[in-house]
C-alpha cells in the first residue's frame, strides 16, 4: 500500500493519505497476529492447510478493499470487496467506472492486487495444491523434490526463481508497452495485469482505448506467456530449453488457441465485414484474452453475435472454461485436465474393441499416477455443478438468463467480463444487486482455489476430530 501512496504523493493527489491509513491498519492487525501466534515450531496438518489457504484468500480482499472504501465515501463495502476479490483472484470483473479520471494511486493499486494475486497462485499451484492433491494437481508436485528430476534443490529456492522470473517478465512487458506509446503509469499497470492474466485496465474502454495494433500484439504475447507453466520458464533459464518445447500441455494450449483464433477470424472476415488483417487482430486479442482468463477487450464481442450468427460468441463462451496451463497465472479448468480426460476416453474406446487388453493412459509420455484420473473427473463434475448452482442462485437475485449463466461461468473461470449488455465487454458489474456481487465474489474464490480447497470446508467430517 506504500507504493500507490508514494505515487499519489508525487502526483500531489490527496488520496495518498488513504493508502497510509489503510497500510497502517493492515500493518497493526498483521503485527498483532504475528505476536499472538509466535511459536517455537509451527506444523500444519492437511486440514489446517486447507483452512489456512481458504481463509487467507478470504481475508486478503477484506483488507485490500479498504483503500477503495476510503477513497470514495459513496462506495459500499460490497463494491469494495468485490473489486478487491476480483483483483486478487485475477478475475478482472469490475464495478468501477470513470477509470480514465481515477487517481493514479487507485489505478496502480488495482494493478498491484492482480500482480500479487497472479504470483500467489503460481506459487500455490506448485506448493500447496499438489500437496493437498486438489483436482489432479499432485502430478505437479515439486516441493518435496522426491523425483530424480530436481529443478532446484529446495522449495524456497524455487520460490525465489519464480519471483525473479515473474518480476523480469513484468519489467520486459512494461518496457514494451512504454515503447508502443503508453504513458508510464498505463504501461506499468497493463504489464502487471497482462503477465498476471488479470485484465484490470486504466481505461473504461479497456485496451480498446489505445487503438494501437502494436499495443494489442504486445499484450497478446504477454497473455500467452502468463498462461504457460512458470516452472518451465525456470527450466529454460537454467539451460533446459527443450523442456518448454517438448511439454505436451503447452502444445495443446497453443494448438487450441491457434485453432480458435483461426475460426473466429474466419467468421469475422467472411460475415463480419472486416478485412483479413483486422479480423485476425481482433480475433487473436479477444480470443487469447478470454481463453487465458485475462478479460481485456478491444471490441464488444457480444455484438459479434448479431453480425455473424453468434458463432464467435459461442466459441468464446466455450473457451471461458478451458483456461491455460497448470502452474501458470491463468485460470479455468486447465488444459492438462482435458488431456487426461481425453487419454481416459481413448482408453475406454480401446477397451471396447479389446475387452481383455491392458491399457495405461499417459500424460507427457509418462503413465498417469494412480488416483489422478479420478480426481480430474471429479473436478470436471464439480466444476459443472458449481457453475450450474451459482447460475441458479444468481437467477434468484433477479438477473436474466444470459447474465446469470455467463456471470457464473466468468466468476468461477476467473475470466472477467461476461456476456450480454449488462456484464459484457462494454458493461460492468456495478448495476448488479449486492446479493449477486457477494455470490460472484464467492464464485471467484471457488474457481481460483480449484473448487475442492474451498468445498472440503463444508464437509461435516472436516471439523471432527
């Protein structure tokens, strides 16, 4: 909070006191918690780890919302918490308008929230989630380094590598955007929210405000980088470039992306009245933004449905659920789960032809560990059930069908904008009732923590000795 305070102070904006007060309050309570929980040795059981992880992601937005609340007395705590939760979970949904005239400190604070949230989920995806065996994430367990293929000797060293690479990529993209013509503050915020695949912009019209092909393509590259496993970047920096080139999850991710962009661009060129170059540019930017869960927009793609029969909108809605790679800042179901589901389906088909055959599913040319396939299939089931249940609850708050369904999908998939005129790329979530905003905040948390980390807390047995 001291960083945006300094920025506001330099710009002679009185809001710098907002961040000083918020930082002081947060520091005071944080120090109290440290003093109250001092112990010679601290060990977490599995249940405590689940509880600690979820509570951390619930409480962080509670304090991150304070600057929004103090900066504008007309802002309700519901709106402030929604904005902070959307930021930390890198969802990108917003209730704020007038971004073009907003104080620089608040704009930077929104970017900082998404940047920290993106870094947090990368480290959590490589340490906590594999340990807790959430949704098949045990396949990516590297914290204990029990296998012979050791990336770095200790988990703390791995975290240092990840932080270093994350900062380096942010700086590189910030320089790229500044070179492309963005103002320094715009370049910094967009670099942070691009690498974190968050999607918060400094403009009401999102990236479309800049009307720059160079900016569009730079951000497209950044969103793709943010959706690739950061562990592979660690390997590349340490001289193992082939690890990135040979990873099948990256192949599937890029293949899906290229095919989707080609399909949407073809429709825009054939039926949307765009020339080939613009069709490719708008299709690439918005398709990559939706699939990686970033949530930027350079066009109101909801309106594409009326021009080209709704086909591009249908493609983008389906990509909402796909997401990027495991161990990235991206969101959604994740590509590796589709790979495992595909491998299991292929095995079932082969067993129909050869009932007595022995077939072993593989992922990345290695046999899939026992229990992973079941965890992945359970994740798919709970994902569909969660989106359906949340859509029903949103419908009960008075939202129309399109807003309720797309709102549930975009919250749990942590994408940002939904579909329709209300929460589509050209709208925002400010007009929704407070009850809907709290439900969507819960959906963002649920999706960001891979469902089971949160849902296990509602099992009565969890609380028994």
